[in-house]
């Protein structure tokens, strides 16, 4: 029976050794878990700071953009004020002397128009060339068509409202009338259909 007792004792010692190893491993794993938890908390804290920094950056960029837009608008308005003064002077002269010297009044308005156009061109505004050009759907808006056999189809015949570009961007399309070839008449189409039958 001694052998059976030895065998049971060996098994008991083996189980105790395994439980001791398991306890050591458990302590090591607990330490690693605490270390990883601290690292994860540190990453979360860093992420929160970065997120807050990014939100602050977005707010600052929006404030700067608004300030830039306001400065650009202010400069444009300052450039337009002399033209506004000229319009006021022209209107005052026209109402002070009604019916007097209409040609000089018209010349004055033409000069004011040229000044206004010069200021806007300096800001990057360009009129869109339309008459005689081929219809371009990005720059032109067709408001009417006219039959013209002498010109290629979709040639701009008339500009009803001028279009403008600011730099390379179309800010208002030109409203135009374009040429079309004469469509075959309904009776001619009907006659050829009757002949085929």
C-alpha cells in the first residue's frame, strides 16, 4: 500500500506546484493588466487633450476666416465709396437743373460706370464673352432660340443679361439667345412618310 500512498502524495505535490505556478502567473498577469490599464488611461487622456486642441484650432481658424472676409469686404467697400459719391453728385446735379444738358449727364454716368467696372475688374471680376461664341452651358443660360441658317447651330446671337466670372469661377451665367437650324416642317415630314407607305 505504500506505493499507492506515494502515488497519491506525488499527485498532491504536483497539484500544489501547479497551483503555486498558477498563483505566480496570476500575479504577473495582474501586474501586466494594471500596466496596460494605466497605459490605456494615458492614451485616453492624450486623446482628450488632442481633441480639445483640435476643437480650439477649428474655432480659431473660423474666427480668422471671418476676420479675413470682413477685411476683404471692407477694402472692396472703400474702393466703391468714391463711385457712390460720384453717383450722388450726378443725381444732385440732375435734380438741381432738370432738363439741362442731358448729354453731359449721360457722359458723367458713363464715366461712373467705367470707374465701377475698373474697381470690380481690379477685384478679379471679368465679363463673360457671349455674342458670336459657341454656346457653353457652364457660362451661358439659353433663354431664347432663333432660327439662323447662316450661323452654326448653338451660336450665341444675343446677350440678354451679361454674365460674370470672379477669377476662374462663374458667379453669374450670361442669359443668351442662340441660333438653331430650321427644323423640317411637319408637312414635309408627313409627305415623306406618305411616300414611303
